[in-house]
C-alpha cells in the first residue's frame, strides 16, 4: 500500500487497492476501480456543553378579528337556508255587498244581496257548491239561490 500526494504531474499511473492519495486537505483511497473519498472515522461523543442564555422576547402579534369570544360573538355567521313554507292560514271573512251573486266565490265567502236584503254564504256539501241563505240558519232547510246546482240540502245548526 502506497501513499501518494497529487502533483501537477497527474494521478498515479498504477495504484493498487488500499493506496491513498492526498489532494490539498482531502484524502482519497483506491478501491481497485476508482478513487473514493476517504473520510476519517468519527471520534467519541464529546461532553454536553453548558446551556445557552435566554433568547430575546419576540414581537407582539397582531390583534385577531372580533367574534371569537364564546357567545359574545360580534361577527355575523352565514345566512341559513330558507325554511319550508308554512300551512295556509284561516281565510279572512269576505263580505260582498251587491245586487247580484259574485261570479268566482271562495268557500265560506259571504254575499249580502242588496236587491232582496238577504245574506248568503258560499258553501259545499262535498259534491256541489251553492250560495245558501244564512237567514234560514235555524230551520231544517236552507234556500239556495236560483240556478244553483247543489243537489242536497245543507243544514245550519
């Protein structure tokens, strides 16, 4: 095994496995094919050094947004989805005062016939609809307006 020092003349011409070559402060070893960097083995672990001094304090951070203080939030949340449509309410009492029957009445609508002085209500027996005389409320029959197609007699109690 030979130790070589690199010179301007070039690399050794016939190294054998285990030969070493020094170029400046680096060392290489011939492995039989190429020069491989030769690293020195690590020495034993040294003793633990003394603890360093305390570091300097960091700078203050920026203030966050409002609204993160429990239930005292001042930041509005997202708008929720629309809820379902509620049930229809009770229709308002509609009273029409004129000489002829209304042409498109709603169930329960009332009409005061100004030509006869009679109060009627638009009702249904489940099959037919008609204007029925409210003045006959305590009798066993009610009179329907002429031309009504109601087949059964509705009773008021």
